[in-house]
C-alpha cells in the first residue's frame, strides 16, 4: 500500500464519538475532534465544533469509543526464523538461561537474521506489524539486536524504517547494541563492548538509522560495567538510552538506567526498592512486558505497588519477539498486565498511549488534546474495560494516523 499524506489545508471533523477519559469515565464522554494537517486543533462538543469547522470533512463515529492511537513502545518485530521448539523445552522444565547457554535463544535468531537481506527482513516483519495495526497501533518502536555485526544491524534498522513506507504508522528505531555476545567473538563480552564503542555505535549514529540505544543487562548478556561503557558512548553521540533491566535477576539494572537518564527501564521483575526509587528520581518510565513473563512462566512479577507508590510512570508493551514473547497483540498485553500484574483499566490504557509515548521520548502523541498528532483508535465497545478484559475480539472499527482515517481490515 502507499502511505497516505495529509494536505496542509485538509480539515477533518470526527463527530459523534465517545472520548476515553482516564479516571473512571470508562464509558467515554461525548465530544468531537477537529484536525488540520494531521494534528488535533480542537476537542469539544459536536455542535460547537460543527459550527467552527463547517467546511471540514465530517467523519461520523456513531457513538463509538475513541482512544488515542495505541503505541507499542517495546518490540523486536524485525527478525527471521522461529523458535517454537524452545517453548517445548521450557514446558519440559529447561530454563531460558540454560537454552541460551546451549546456543539457543537470542543466538539462534541472530544466526538466521544475520544471513537475511533487508528486503527479506522487511517482508518477514510485515505480518507482525499488520497484527499490531489491526489492534489500533499508530506508533511502534522496533529494536535491532539480532544482527550482531555492523552490517547486519544496519540492515535490521533499515528494514524497520522501510516498514513505514509500506504502512500508515510511525516507526521509532532502537539500536539494541549490547544484546548478546556473538559466538566465538575474540575477547568475549569485554571485547565486543570495545568494538561497539569504537566502531559500531559511532557508525550507527552517523547513519541516522537509530533513534535510541538499548542494552541487555543480565548474567547471560552484559554486565553493569559493560553497559555503563556502552551508555557512556551513546551519551557522547547524543543518543538517548533504554535498558532491558532486572528481568531474570537483580543486576541493579533499574538504578543503572536511572543513572544515565534512560527513557525507560523494561521488564523489572527483580527490581528492588532502591531501583524503584532511582527510577522515580530520574523520571524514567517503567515498561512492563507481560508477554515475556507469561511465555517464560515466571513467578516473580515486577514491583507494581512500589512503582505506583513512588510515582513511576508505567507503560505496557508486547515485546513481540521470536523466543520469549511471540505476542503481536497490544490488547492481549493489556489483559495480561491486568490479570498477572494487577494494573487497572486506566493504567493499561495509559500504558499503551500517553506513558508509552513518554517511554519513546515523544511529546506529540498519546492523548486527545489540541497540538497532538491526530492518531486515534475507534472501537466497537461499550466501555474501555472491554479493551482490557476481553480476549480475541479485535473490536477496532477505525484507525486514524496523522489525521488519515484507515478502516479496520479485521
């Protein structure tokens, strides 16, 4: 498909909708949204906006619920190959760490992805992206990290960027620099970290292919000292950072992310109180990834009560990837976050809209306010709670990206 462009002069008026309002108004409040050149210019009563924007193209929403377009702020959509066999191993009692140390896990995906062309990577990712769009996603973050060589990582990031030329969605790219050490790399993790800082990171920064830098701080990946070196280099290159933190053990990753002013710290199952307080002081977003928790059959949930108490913003994302979260459904991610972690309906919806935008460093989307991009999701539901507590329905009626209405394919 060709991605629509919105003329500067085009005005649209979305009328007859019920706008989701956090804080208990789960049925939504009746209001209209006026948009010009892809951005919201006014929100108010139908009659008032109809008079102000009499020449605008009218889009009748017929009482349907309207939320901001959903934002999936942590995915690994671009890869080749599947790892379903590892699920059977985990069901038989083999740990994720044991599978990884035996050459499976990320290393297996890296071998398959590193051999793929940019076109192959993009085509492989399109069905996963389409699944997200069918559930109201208008912005998606896509990480690299399975390439491991500079050329392969460039291909992954370029493929991610190319997806936006084929679908009406904004793609934010993250260079997952320190994901796993390539097998047999001279010098091991320290040697690879040195290569990242001296060659790969400067080259990726110069290419303009990455909006942020990420790392995996874990016993099977990179140490605190190694990640500190990578993040120091990213800081010198003026690239914001994010961190896979405290997923399998308490490496004090949350505190590490906070020290570097990270946009987000993601997973956080083993984060302690000191880590929570560090995130709060730094204004860092906690991104919860309930799909990985579910598929890995973890038993220790992230410290949601402590995050709430400290005022840490909480986002929710799919973590769509081939091994630990083969989940391409933000609605299911919200359901899992509610059922497994105890998030409320408001927390779930904020977690895939306004807070998710903050986790990507974006201030121009995620809420239904003048000045924001007119990214909307229009739903065939009576209340917002149905978006969280129903599974498999796909109730999207209309997706609006930068003011352009795109009927649901489902």
